[in-house]
């Protein structure tokens, strides 16, 4: 699972599966429970799924870049630099998660979503951004850089 | 005499409508109210337009013919030409009525400018408008398959007690048969005796100005679209004021828009809008689990037909029908909480209370005029009406004209409850 | 117990021994080898260097217990007697006259004494021999004819031969220069009938057969040196390059006439013009000639001799000659086998072993040492999979998982120290412009010390001509090795370290430098 390009495809499958579970069952739960003032439930879910899809795409691209980076010869012996890169992308994914939530807040500003609804959405966004990046790099990083992942150091 | 005249008018009306209805006999309003049954159906009949002009041949009408070159005489002269010029293949028949009614040919109709026309024995003593409704029961035998409008030319005097009779006749013979009533006042010079008054008949002669003219009326019965067309054609004449044409039809709305949303904040907490698969006018909501419903806000804008009476929005009626399992029945799941007029139309707050289990609940929501005096009498009616015209006061006005119009409007409301807007609503109850 | 014996005679014998030891360190040698040297010049720089090298080799080999399959560094068990060197004389100021007891002889046997005075000049009789025989093999022949069999190194040598039983079981290889002094005297002397071949411990059926298969490498002139003889030396005996051709000719004539008991003789040499190996020095520490590829070729002849498998004895000796065919010394020009069918395979094997061992020692001396002090190494995959960064208190754990611990670090330092000698040796060989085996200067500085990774990021990948690779690629290959399993899982940290770098070197040679291991290697 750590070999290229197997990890590219495996991470794509993983993000697809996670997106599915966040978008469909969790989305349906939200659709049935959130209070909407102006949007139809379908419109709410459309935005929900599209924005999360975008976040998932960014998460996957981050993973792919990391996998590519880890296989490059020039990075094999530079652990300090490699770990800096991982930290950078992880923080970047945290920011993506925050931006995703900001987008949701903006889209749903006129609606009457409760804090718990946003918490659920935040959980979904996290699973597709920083948590996904962390998990994927934990499992699928190339050997050369696998110990740069937080928790494995 | 007045009583009998009113009764006659009523009978004429009944006959006219009955005649019209014979040809265009529509059933009672259908059970299913489709959108086309909310708005006025703008299609016209393909056949020839037939106009029956029924002239009141009682002495009170002689005052309109006595003066020279009155508007009344001009109308009588020009009516046929106007109709035939304005409509292809239109035909005009003439009737004179009073105590009785008989058809006359044009040459005799032209004698309406002579006093003898108004003194025909067996006819002149009374104006029995009801007779108009029985004028010719063999309409179908004439072979006419076009629309037919009956025009009663009369000065419409009536007493209080006769208003009911005439109104009832019109209700029975016209309004209840999906037939519309049209009232078009025409001011004309007058030189004669005014009979429609609570005081004895008094002489009156008009001066040069129109303010001294007295009104006579074209009371019309038939299809509202044909009537509007006829009035449009007649309005080419300067003495016809189109803005004084009042139509009392079974449907008053040319088009409408309706938008239903859930009420904001707490009122709509348990509801969420869902995408509706129907077209315009269809809405869908989902009721959350363990909830029974919530408040909905409906915004309605309507466009009334030009001559139709406007209505008091607060007197609109709301009714909801459940259409579950292919059956349509009135339901109390939805009720009207408030109804307000807005700058653009109406705003209604509806309350959905759904106690059933999980599933889909389809409804039809209808806004219609209430049964009790929802219509507003046009202001020009008051300018022609008086409850006690005398030679010194309101001499150019018609006795109780307003009450007459009011009762016709109320009869139409009570009988037809013209619909204003309709919506289809689908409620999904989540479990 | 080894049945392979190497006897290096004189300075050349010592330098060839040096090359042989390095080839053994590279994994090209046999599984066991008994080795000793003969040189009266105990302070000879060549000898000292070789002695030090052998000691380091044995020390390193002793400390490496386990290694991964395919990592054959320090494979050969080099056994040496104590002392390693037969210095011939115990007295440092021994002269020939005193050795033969000329003074006494004059009294007891004056005729013999006079014969001695006729055969040897006054200088020959009275020059101290502690710096060798100064190019007079006749002196050496006298003093080396009767080694003391009761004392090492000869005692152990003869004891081991005595333990063998079949003809040709023992393969004894002599190496010495054909010119000069010690070698020129020792080679024919040791090749005489009774000294080794048909010595009482080696003789079978009363001298009809021998347990010993005797081979010899006579190294022909291959170097010159600056003839800047100090004034003090001009009056004393010394060899000059101009003496070489005559000395060589004389020696060859002698060998042709004399019945020597070699089964195989290798004659190896090079032209003189480009063979400078250092400055003039008559002997002792001052005689420290730089390594030459001919010494490697001579070591290869020893290994070829040891590898022969023909049983029994042949009626006639085999003569093998090898010389430089063209201007350049490449892998395909090195003499590696007497069998034409094996030459290519053996050259490939030699190349593979030398390249991988060069990679191993270079990477160990540079990145391997860096890794032992760099704290970021804990995130490096190859390190993380096999070692732990901080182990406190538990000695057994520390030995197995902490190459930075004092004991393991010491082992690795010793290996690196040997590696530096190996790299320097390779560098010296390549100082000769014709030598084109490796582009060794890409990884060594002017003093032949290893360049760091930062100084030469691509050096390691340029060792083999026509190839380009980086040090980062080597680290990738280290990562590719992954976690060492099997018997290595319980090995010491130093052993694991060696195996990791050995396997990575092998992989790097094969995949990046296209130096393939022949089948069965």
C-alpha cells in the first residue's frame, strides 16, 4: 500500500468511501434534522455534498503530493526537510478544514442550523481534510518519509 | 308596479340565462379544481356570436327617446352595426318586453324612437324583466351554435323588495349556470317622466351637459369573455364608458402567482422545504420526526379581469383538500391563521397540523372569495345610485342601484365563491 | 584450520599481502587463509602498514558476528601466527659475518672462512641486515635457508601442514619481488626441496608425493622512485632503479637453471616509465612505497592459485604470465583466472566485490557516521525499522538496538577506520593515471580522505564511469532494505548496521551503477 502508484489509487478509493459515508448517510441525517429557513432540503444537501467534495479533492491532492514527494530521490536523506513538508501540508489541511467550515457558515447563514449541526458538519469536514490526510499518510506514505507522520515519529 | 317590474326583470334574466344556458349548459363546478378553473378561461367559442337585444318598452323609457338625437336612440341605431362590424358572423335579434316579451324585426325595432312603441297594449303597463329569460325557448331550433349574449336595455328602477326577486331570478337563471352578469350604464339625454322613485313620477328634462343626463343600463347575460369583447367593441362609441362596465362572473382572476414557504424561526422549526417535482404552484415540505407540522406563509398575487369587481382580502376563504389515495376530501390538517393584504397581493399564514404517521400527504389548497360580501362595489355605482331620487335631489340617479349591484355581487359570491389562487402541497412526514 | 597459506616475502610480499587483505575485506577472498610475512627489515614502512592492516582486519572480523546473506565483507578468516613476521634475526644489528660466525670460523675452519670472504664482499659481510638485504639476494639466501621450526611463524605453519593428509591438500603461495633483496632471496630459497614442498611434515611416501601444492608470484619490476639519494646513503649498499633490469635478468636466469619446486609460478610486472611509487629510501620506515595495481594483480594470482581445484600433482610446473595489454588498466585487463572460460565471470565478480565494498566503506565513513550523531535520523526509515534512538539502562537492548551506544559505536568506528584504509588504498592505486577501474577521486579529497555527502552529493554515483546517481539514491536503497529479519533480528546493532549498508551497497551497485553480481555470487 505504500508503493507508488498503488497509494495514489488506494487513497482515492479511501477518500471516495469516506466522502460517500459523510455525504450520504450523514448528509441524510442532517437533511432530516436541520432547520432550514430559505433552502430546500435538497439544495442544502447539494451544497453540503459539493463543498465536502471539494474539500475531499484537496485532501486527496495533498496526499498525492506527499506520496510523490516521498518517492523523490532528493528527499530520501533529508528527514528534517521532509517532516517540515508534512507539517506544512497537515497544517494546510487544517486550514482547508477551517475554510470549509467557513464556507458552510456562509452558505447557511440564513438558515437556522444549530451548533450541533455545525459540529456534525465539522466532523465530516475533518474526516475529509486533515484527519484524512493524517490517516492516509499514516497508512500509505512511502517508506522513506513514513516516520514524518505525526504519531509515528 | 315596481314590484312587478322587478319581478319581470328577474324573469327576463332567468330566461336569458336559461336560453344562454340551454346552449352552453355547464355542469356544476367540477369537484377537482384545476388551475384552469381558477383563472378565467380566455378561449372563445368558435361559433357565431348571437346577440339578443331586449328593449324595455315601458313608458319610463320614452323619456330617453323623446329628446332629439339622444344617446339612447343612437345606441339603438348603431347597436346592430357595431356588433356586426365588431364580430364576424354575428347576428342580432330584437325583442321588446314589458308585461310580455315578443320578438320584433328591425323595422319595428326602429319604431323605438316613437312614443307608440312604449305604449303597446298588453306590454306597456309593466316591466317584467323575467320575461327576457323566456323570450325564445327555441334557440336551439334556430340552428345557432355560437355564443349568445342577451342584452336588456332598461332603466332598471326597482324597489327594495323587488331587488331580491330580480337578484334571485338572475342568480337562478344565470349565476348558478356558470353565466356571467354584465352591467354597463349609459348616460343619455332624458325628457320625460321618471318613474323609478319612491315619490310619484316626476318630470325631468336633461340639459346640455352630461351631468344632466340620466342613465339607462345594458344588463347582459352570457359568457364573460364574449361580454368583454362586446363591450370592447361598443366602447368604440363615445357614449360607452368602458371603465363603468361591471362584470359579475363565476371567475374573476386572469392569472395569479402563489408562493408558499415555511414560516421563519420557531413557527417553521419542524418543517423544511423540499424540492417539488411538480410545476409552478406545487410545493413540498418535510415534517421532522416526532413533529406534527408548523406554520407556512403563502404569498398570493392576483390579476383580476378588467371589469371584475375587486374583493376584500380579509374576506377570502381558505380551504384545504387532502388528495391522498386518489380521493379528494376537505381536511383540517391545514388551517388559515391570518390573512393580510400586502402591496402586491395577499399574505396568509397557514398552520399545518399533521397527526398521521410517516408517509406522504398530498393536499390541494384553495383561496377563494368568502360567501359573505367579499366583493367591493365599484365607486362609480354610488355615483349613479340613490336611495331616494326626487326632482330636486338625485334626479339623475337610479333608485337603489347600489343595492341591486351589491346583491348581485353577494349572490355571485355565495353561489360561485370565485377562486383566487390554488396550490398543490406535498408534505412528507419523516419517521 | 586453513589449508591455504600465503607467505609474503620482503616489502613486495607485504604490499601484495596488503592488497590481498583488502580483497578479502571486499569479500573476494577464500573462507580461510593462513598468512605470514618474511622480512628482516622489521621497521619497513610497507611491512608496518600491512601489519597494522591485518590487525585491523582481524579485529573487525572478530567483532562482526552476524551478517545478511550476500554481505560477504570480511568473509575470509585470516589466521596469523604470532609473530606475524619472521624477521630472521633477533638481533637488530646482525650482519652476515656474525650470522655465519665468521670470526669463529676463521679459527675453526679457516678454509671455509676464506671461501666466505671470497663469495661475499666486505660490505656484504659486515652491513647490518636489519633493513633488509639491500638488493643482495645472495645474503638472504644464506640466512633464510634454515628457519627456526620450533618457533612461530614456522612452527604453526609446519604443524598445520602436518595435520593435512592428502597430496596437494595444502596450497602454499609465496610472493616476493624478483629484484631487490629479501624477495629475490626468499622466493627461491623457500621453493627449495626441503624447506616447504618436501619438508618432513609435507612429504608423503618418502618424498614421492607432497601435501603441498606450491605456487609463487615473482613480481617483476613495476615501479621506479626518485633517485635523490641522500649523501649519507651514497656510501652504503642500496638498490637503484637502474639495477632492476639486470637484477631481474639475473634472477630469471637463476630460476631457470635452478630446480625449484613450484607447481605454479606467476610472473607479474609493469613498465617502469609510469610506475613511480614514492621517494627513495633504503629501508625501514622510510621505505613506504605507495600501493600499485600490480600488487592487486599479484594478489589476484594468489587467489587464482588458491581457487584451483585440480587434484594431485602434475609432472611439470605451469607458468602463467600477465602484463598490461594497453595503456589503461580496466576491469577487463586484470588477470583473474587461468581458465579462459572463467575470466569474464571472475572479472565481473571482482568488479562487483570491489565496487560494493568501496560503496560500503565510503557510505559508512560518511553518511553512516553522520547518522550516528544526527538526531533526525530517528525518522529515517532504515534506522527506525532496525534501531531505537534512545535506550536507557537496558544493556542487552542497547547492544541490539542502539548503534550509538558505546560498545556498538566502537565497533562501527573500527570498521570505518578500516574503511578509510581501504579507500586510501584504492585512491593510491588510482593515482596512477592509467588505472581506470573506478573514478575514486569523486569521493576522495586530495589527501585521499572521504568527501562528505555535502561535499560530493553525486560522488558516490559517479564511481563507475558512464553512470550518474546521487547519495540520496543510496539512502533510498538503505530504506529499501527495510527491517532486517531472521537471525539478524537478534543481532547486535553494529552487525545490523553493517548488513544494512552492505545490502544497500549491493543494491546501489546493481541498480544505479549497473554493476551486476554474477550468478552464484
